[in-house]
């Protein structure tokens, strides 16, 4: 499975999307990520594992704390995937505009 497919699949879960959005603000420890979520801390850890495997987040250890932050690699893979559709849409629009102009 490609990086973008794995990333989109990982974000298909609302709890993982909430975690991902929390990490958009700044890197956080598990306890801070779990704060305000309606799932147990072990469940948060499982969701973090899925996000990490999808290359959407990274883990670094600072002292005794595991700090999670967004990973550009997974985000760029999703963006590149979506950009293909945008580029195709723009190309089709350009062709339609040129044909319309030619038929005037």
C-alpha cells in the first residue's frame, strides 16, 4: 500500500483525525494528546501507533517523555496524491477554455 493510501486510511478514523489536528498546533506528549479525548490513554497510544506507521507523525524522546509531532513525509505524500487531481482538473479546464475560445 502506498504512503498516501496508508495515510488516508489512518485519517479515516475520527479519533485519529482529532489527534492529528491536535499535533498541528505543536508537538505533544501522550498525556497532552489524551487530554480532552473521549478514549482511554491506551487507546490513544494505539491510535498514535497507526498514525506513526502511516508516516503522519514521528516520535522523539525528550527525557522521560515521548513527544509526538507531525511528519512532513506522510503529509507530502497525501498532498502529492491530491495535487494530481488538481493538475488534471486545471488541464481539463484549460482545454475546455481553449476549445470554447476557438469556437467563437
